C-alpha cells in the first residue's frame, strides 16, 4: 500500500484509521473473498505489453504531477 499525505489530511486520519481497521477485520473474517470493482485495474497493468504500459503510465504521471497555476 502506498499513502500520500498532505496538509489537509490531518482532519481525516481518524476516519481513515477506523476504515482500515474495519477492512482488516472484514478480511480476517472472510479470507477467501476476492476483490471487486476498480481495484482490479491495478492488476491489469501486469497484462499489458511493456511498451504500451510505459506510455500509459507516463501519460498518467504527466497528468497527476502537473503543477496547476495559482489563481
């Protein structure tokens, strides 16, 4: 798991920790449940040819890491 924390996250840490603990408890009670939904997108990267994956990831990083001008 990776986690990015910014200055505005301090007010959400308590809620996030509660959610994490609830998820862990659920996984321990149901270890054979397979994830559904958008989480499967990350596993798809392993199936793409490396040249396509590199282009997709570079585009994604370019978009996410671009600096927006101050208004």
